[in-house]
C-alpha cells in the first residue's frame, strides 16, 4: 500500500479530503505492515467514528500526552503513534529506563580503571608502584557482554519506534550498530587469545555509547565540526608563523665552534623538528624565558626575536583564534538551539491537531475543528510527565482563558510557561500576634543582619589567620590552642544563634528556600557537632590545650577540621555582593549547561588515554632499569638516571606515565594545562620515537586550543546574558525570586520562532502520522 493509514482521521473525513475509496480502510487486510502501517485493531476502530469512542479517546489522549512530553524534552516526534508503540515509547524514555541505560554506559566506561592494565594501586610512580590486582580473564569481559546486550536491546527499541525507513536515514543509529558489531567481534577475539592480546579496539569505541545517548552532545559535536573549517585560515597563519620563525631561528642560532659556545643551538634549535617543537612550546609560553636565556645572555638584541614571536603568535593569532571560535560556534549553536525550539513548537502543534481530531471524532461530523476542548486538554495535561511547577503554571494559564475551547495561538501560548526561568518564589514570613515577636522578626529578617554576620565571619577568619601565622614555626606538640579553641567556640555559638533567629523570623520553609541559608545552616550544624565531639573527648578549651593529644581523632585533627569549615563558611558573603553573586550564579549555570561540553571532553580524554596506553605503556621505567624499556630506538633512549636540569628525570615526574588508565588521564590533564608540557614531549620522544610528539601536539590542539576556547565562548555568552538581565531584566525588579539559566534561555532573544506554515509542513511529512491539514 503506497500511503500510511491515518490513525487519527475517520474514513469519511479522509475520503472527503483525499477523494479516494474508503472501503480499504475497513478491510481486515489493512493491518500493520512494514513497521509503518497502523495496527489492524485500530484501523477497524477508526472505520466507524462512534464504534468505540472510549478507546478512541484513550488513543487520542495517549498521542497528545506523548507529543507534549516530546516537546518538553525537545525530542523528535517522528516515531510510531499506535497504542502499543506509545506505551513502549513512554517506558523507554522513563526516568528508570534512561537511568539504567546511563548506568550501563558508566559501568562500561569505568571498566578501564580495573581491567588490564589496572589502576588499582596507591601510586602511579614507577619507582614505588606495587604490582596491581588484575581481574581474571572473563570477569570484565562478562560485564562487557552484559553491557553489549543492553545496547543491542536499546538499538532494537529505537529502530522499532522510529521505523526502518527512518532508521536507515539516521547515521548515528547505523553507526551504533556498526560499533556494537565491531566491539562484539573484538570481544570474541579477546576470549580466543585468553585476554592476552596487546590491542583492544573496542576500548577506543566505548565513548561512542556516551555520545549517541545524548542529543545535546551530538548537536554540540556537530557545531564543533562545522566550526573547524572556519579555523583553517587562522591555523594556516599559525603554521606559517611557526615555520617562518623556525627558519629564522636556525639562521640566527647556527652551530659554532665549541670555543665560541652554542648552547642555544645545542639545547633548542639543533635540527628542524627540535626547532619547531621549541617554538611551538614557546607559543604557549611554557618554556619562556628559558628558551631565550642562552642567546639573551650573549646579546640583548636577541630578545626582540622571541618577543616578536610571542606578540604575533600568542597575543594576536591565538586571541584571533578565540574570537573566531566564539563567533562561529555561537552561530552554529544558535542554529542548533533553534532546531530544539522547532521541535518543541512542533510537538505542541501535533498535540493540538490530535486533540482537534478527538473533538471531531466525538462530535461525529466531517467538519474539521480548529479548537481544543479545555477540559480534554486539562485531562491530557494531568497525564503528562513534567515538572510540577511548570504543570501548575500551564494549568493556571489555561483556566485563566475562561473559555470552553482553546484556539491554536492560545494553545501555543500556554506552553510558553515552559520557557519561563523562574524557579520559585520564597514563601511568606510567619505572622506573629505578639508585638515583641514582630519586632524580633523585623530585626532579624533585615538585610543588615546578613551584613553583621559577614563582619563576624571576617573577624573569625582573621583570628584563624593570625593564629596560623604565629604558630607556623612551632611543632604541633609545642602549640597551645587554648585561645583559638575559645574563640572558635564563641563564633560557633554565634552562628547557631544567628541560624535559630533567622528561622524564627522567616520560618523554616522560608529559611531553606534560600540556597545560601542551606549552605550556611548545614555548615553551622556540622561545626556544632564537631565542637560537641571535641568537648566530649578533650574537655573545654583551657591553658595547655595541646593539639598533640590523641584519641579517636587527635585534638589537632579536630581543630584543624573546624578551622577549615570556618574558612569555607566565609563563602556565605557571595550572595550579598552583587557582582560576586552574578559571577557565582554564572558558574552554577555553567555547571548545569556544561554537560554536553563536559561529555565531549570526557570522550576525547577517554580516547586519547586509551591510545596513549597502546603507544606508551611501559616505556617509562624506574631508574636503573633502562634495559627493560620496550621499543628501544638507538639514539633516542637515554639512561633514565640522567639529571639534566628541567628533564623528566630531574623533575621527578615518574608518576606521570601511561602505564594505566588513571595515570594516562593525569598526563593528559597536565599537557592540556600546558605548563611544562615540553617535558613530556622530550621524554617520550627520547624513550620511543620523535614521532610521538604528534600525539601530544594533537592533544594540545584539541583540548587546549579548541575545547578551552569553546569553553570560554560559553562562559562569555552566559555571563553577558546574566549581566544584561541583572541590569535590564526582571532580576533587578524581583529580587525575591530566584532564576535559572538554560542554553535555550541564553539565546532566546536571538531566536526566530517557527512560522505556522513551517509547523504544518513538518507535520504533513510525519512518517507515521498523516494529518489532513
């Protein structure tokens, strides 16, 4: 059959619009076929409008419910819409199912820490590292197999829900199957070799499961991919800049007679690859001014060469790279967010159309309605799985319409509540009858009380700092913590009293409605518990209260813990300073919105760590064991007892290696920070091959240049939006309301809403739901 049977329209409606014979829709042969056609039972029900109105209504409600949930989560609505498929769809996207899938991905990724080479040792230092425990063959492989079975079930459910035609159009799902197949084949090979094979390809593919399970990560990755070509011009200029200055350096610092000295040539510019490496590291300023000192010591004019290189490369080209990444990525991310908004509007419109046909089916007429019954919509809304705050707001907006029916524009407008970034309004203060209590409430709910509390905290911090400075040269056994213990006791009692009076003035619910109060209160209770425990073990502070006294925990350990918590409590001042609060709220919003960026960074870290283990595992050995270094290349390996200044051996970087997964992650982090990363370039090129530098340069480009600039772009966008809203938005007027930020909210002012024609066109091409619109 060429076209899909419409699960929403009665046959008489289809016939009048499409002018086709309706007799086939009542045929028992028009059952579900090929993953796209409607179930036979539903086809028979829709043949007569009034045959099973309750079952029809249930299906309409189920479809509308799922479409609204798709809109809330920015999901595509291109999936099956029969009753059984919708139940499976809701179950698949339920919190329990998705959390189980995420747990499965986490377990699979975490296997890298325990499988060979295991990271289960106290230290990664090759001089002191004990032989780690390694699981027997088949243990981690069994866990892997269970994870693969979950992924097979996952891809099977996804392919069924969207249909085979849509499945083959989705590159991510096709790649999903290929990765599972390759991983299973590699798993079988591992068992055939009794887990002794050197390379496990499937470990490199594990992060793919994390990528494909997050739509935001896939969109972010797509934005990054589209941004990279725009960076080609600046990268070309950087390469040209590097090459030109490398040739200049080799001309300026040639090899000369030993009597004349050639330290600059010998150390930094002996050959072309070494010269390129020295200037590449200088581009990150990691070896500045070391690379300049030998030549600068001979002639101060040589400093101009290095200054000019840094000014052009680091201050101009690298910052230009940041500007291009910010501009281009912001544009692509804006387009991606607009796609998400289109999905939301499309899901809402689809739910409206479904409820329109429900009303038409209930009325038993051929005339198409362009409105939805308010009662039916409220009934659907109660079944929708969504945030209770937004659900309540939408219900209130719907009731405020004071109409029996809802028009399309009104239907879209009530769902604008989903875009509201208001989190909560703080509850009202308790009402007291006593005039004394009212005065007390007024005093301790006044903002100046927070100001006084901050002054007290500052004095507390000053007392701790003064004591630490005075006792810095004293051994623990020679200290007397009587004065500091007494002061801490006084300050903690003040904090407890302040907390109780605040609760009395604003009520318990009002007190915990502020995140700063929750932070403050928890620390105060913890400090109180520690003080009680200290007094019960070591009595009250008195002269000769020696920190070296030991018990379950020594007095010094307990006092030190109290002091650290008191210092940490100083962060309570953040909400009371406007600019500081703005920066802190931006930081919290970044933590919420960085899941996609952080996920991609985890993927890149994971892949490079696995590749690093494959390439460099065991190449760094303890001093005196150079004979066991694998893959020895003559002329490249030096005895690791070498103590030249600034080398891996002299700096005692022995714990930085690729002998296990956890150690590899730390090495990658150190290279991403770029401080002293030339040490890693040098040591691995000496112990393996100079081509190993390509691995570290590739990691530097991806992590430090691309990802860190993307991270900076997101920080700028978030902060600028927060700053503008704090000065011109509702936050400046409604200080008693808390706000949160989403990626969609950041670009809301720049987004263009989809038109009615776009929405109807998208619905018209729905692969499983053909509406006559």
